C-alpha cells in the first residue's frame, strides 16, 4: 500500500509518501518538510497564530512536492493519513482540513494519526522492529517510557512530571541567547564546552522512572546570573560549559531512568528512542551504552526522522490501515490526546 501522510501539529509543515509491503516492511518514497524557523525567530518561540496561517498556506505545496518527488499522482495512493493531534490546534486543523479535502476529492480512505504514535512507531519503519519494544519518546512536548505492544497499544511506564527535555533545551537556549530550536544550538555549544558547572539530577533519588526537568532550567538560570554578576557579562567559555553541563544533566537523568525502565519493561525486542531530542548525538550514544549494558538491541532512527516529519505519520497510518482502522470526514482535531488514553484516563497528566 502507498500512503500519503500530512503533519502540521507544531512548526513544520510536512508531507510524505510511504509504502508498506505485504510483509510489513516500510519504505519512504518522498519526505518533504517545510520549516517555519524564520517566521518565529524574532519572537523567541513559536507563535501559534503565525504557525497556523503558515500551515494553511504551505500544506498544499508540501503535498504537491511530496507527490512530485515520488513521481505519483494523488490517485496512485491508497489512503491519506494526517496528524489529528496532539498539538497546536490551528495547525492540526489546517492539516485535517486539507486531508479531508484530498480524501473527498480522490475518494481515498482518511486515517487520523496520533502524532506521538507517529514518533513511537518510527523504529518499525526504519528498522522493522517487532513488538513489544521499549520506547523512550523524548521530544519538544513529551518525555515518556512506553512499552509498545501493538500499533495502538502503548503502556506508559513513567515520564516527566513537568517539562519535556526539548522544552528545557529550548528554554536554556533562550536564557543563553542561542538560536531556536534550542536542541541543535545547545548541542553544538556543548561540544566545545566541559561539564564543569554543577547542576542537579532531579528525581534520581526517587524509585521508578518518572523524571523532572523544570528545576534544571532554573538551575541554569541561576548559574548564568552568577556568571554574569562575576564577569559583567556571559563569557563564551562559560556559555559553552553551561551547555555541556546542562546536556550532561539531561543525559544522566535519561540514562539512569532508562536503566530502570529496561528493568521494568519485561521481555522486549529492543530499546528504541524517538522524538526530536533523540536527534542529539551525545544522548543517543549514552542511551545506546545503557542498552548494551542490559544486553538489549538499541534502535535510534536517523535524526531527521526523530524530529517532526510526515513519513512517520504516513507509516503510522499504514499500520492503522493494515489493521482495518480508518476514519471518515467526521474526523476531529484533538489538541490533547494521550497515547495511553485507555490506561491513563487522567487528561493533562504525564506530558
Ligand atoms: P511533540 O512531539 O512532543 O508534540 P514537537 O513535535 O514540538 O513536540 P519534536 O519535533 O519531536 O517536538 O522535537 C522538537 C524538540 O526537539 C525541540 O524542543 C528541539 O529543541 C529538540 N531537539 C531537536 N534537535 C535536538 C538536539 N540535537 N538535541 C536536543 N534536542 C533537540
Ligand atoms: Fe513531535
């Protein structure tokens, strides 16, 4: 089957074509991401209204480019998959409306996809991972350990009780006057720094695999202010050391909690990571070492499939289609949509 996927839940407008063979293997035929970084740069963060308008303007272009790159017409596709949440509602709506229009025009099935399921199922597209596997989903808005048992069955083992690491990377970048998105800029600065500034390792003293990252960001703020007071400004070297020390603290929390999650997860085929923060080279290497230590295979999709993209949405749609799950034109956009909605009915808990 050939699936067209659309993604517009945050600040990237994306469309992709993915094929799923009868044996369950996947292949990316085309993968277009139109970024909005420039539009939001002067605001120091994503402005939802600007993002929504840009998605509405660009989503058709992304679809055309994805089809053209694949050398296909809309009618060569078997279904249209679209992110139906969670995310910024204006952007999600722009994608859902576009997908409904295409579905109605070409008479193709419409499949609503949970953005987080897209991230969490990516290792099946890239590496053909079999269920069940342990997933650390670590992104701009989420951080959780999931036992992925089926394309629609995710058991949450623990996660952040406050900020997501990606959010912390972005806030730290803002505190240090580095460009957004913060992850790549902090990682680049950290590469030139040393882990010499003492920062906390929140919740390591507590059992289980829940995490906390908001205190870390506050500790970076204090360390920055102390450096500014001492030096009358933030020296380049201190900024680099702050980035290295912050990244090291995130690494230490994620690795220790991953050890515990691996112990809790029971029999799994692999330890996989996904989500934007999983694009970070230092974190990937550290998490790979944890898996090795536990004698468990490690899987991390290529960085451009960790950050937001539509190939993961097309793939998750292909998995739903294979299971006979399709939606219709009543498909709704959901700003909040926890992956384990069944198991954890408390909306708003455990980002
Ligand atoms: P969610 O998937 O939770 O809804 P999102 O879609 O906004 O959130 P992603 O695109 O999956 O998030 O990830 C974006 C986040 O990943 C940003 O916070 C960004 O700073 C972070 N990120 C990207 N690259 C890196 C990196 N190299 N190191 C650390 N963080 C990174
Ligand atoms: Fe995402």
